[in-house]
């Protein structure tokens, strides 16, 4: 029973990733420069076909990784194929604001905004934003979250601080880092991770790929698919655990 429950859960995640990639590709086809990007779109469509075939064959994790990469490529087309900055906002919804580095005022955040080191993004109770790095890493910033572009070690490496709230991270061919007041998550390539933090505690859930979570004392836990760890400012990182199975619809 456990095997089939796990298979259903990973298949559901793959189906969701494929649906999101399909939606992003549809939006990419509507861009005014589509004729010049036909090869990129055709390549992404071919990859999405591979993801669907992998799903049909039960290769759910592979299908998810491929679909995430397709969505990332589509978002690059939507934001502008020749991204010159390290990160750009590709989508927003609801109440989302930005405070640019060295400024004290907050402004409404709009798609296509360039994000630089030291910028803050703040979402309200109904606000979400998607930020795409040049290397293909996508951050989906959830409601009631404060998110800082923080301490990038290279011109295009995805590296942020989650001050408070929740974010989902999907990496491309390179790794990414998310720091909090309690821990640092080093997220491997082709991974999918959810993170939630407040002033005292950080939760890290790995869905696809591998992630290493290190607390402030330097103790580390390595997470694989469907594993979770939590770190607190006072007691550090705890033992990892297995994520519960997601309920699946009965057809």
C-alpha cells in the first residue's frame, strides 16, 4: 500500500508540474517576439512531450524535473530571452511590493522588474510573486513573506534570504542557496524544495533532488526526495523525517 501511495503522490506532483509548464509555454507563445524564439519554444515543447511520456511510463520524478525545466525556459521567454540582470520578476498576483536597495520606500512590484542584491520583496495576505534567475532557478514567493536578494557569490547565482514566510524553489542546472536566521539550505541542481520560516524556526521540505541544511553551529543534514528537516535558532537542526503522503483523488 505504501508503494502505491508514494507512486500516486509523485505522479500527482508530476502532473501538476506538467500543467504549470504547459500554461507557461502557452503564455510564451503569445509574446511579441515569438517568431524569433521559435527554436527555443520548439525545444521546450519537445521536452514537455518527454515529460508526458515519462509520466506515462511511471518515471514520475524524471517527469517532474523535466517539466520544471520547461517552465523555467518558458518564463525566460516571457521575461525576455536575453536577460542581462541576475534576476527578474516574471509574474505577480495580489498585493506585492518591492523596496530597492538603499531606499526606505515600498513600491508596487510589477512583472519584468529587475531584481538586484539588497532588494526586498514583500507579499500581502493575497500576494504572490515569481522571480527567475539567469541560471534557471525559480522562486515562488508565497503570501505574507519577506524575501531579500542576499549575498550572491556570482553574477547569476540564485542566492536569497528568506526573512519570514514561505517560498518554493525550483532549480535548473545549477544549485541555489536560501538563508534564514536559523539555517542555510544549499539546494542542488534540478531540485524542488519548499521553505517556511519565522523569527525562531525554519522548516525545509525536499520534494525532488538533494538539499543540504546547515544550522548556525555548522551541523548539517542532507535531504533527498520527500524528506524534511527543521532548525531553530536556539537548539539547531533536528533529525530529518519522511514527508507524509499527499492524499490522491479516487477516480
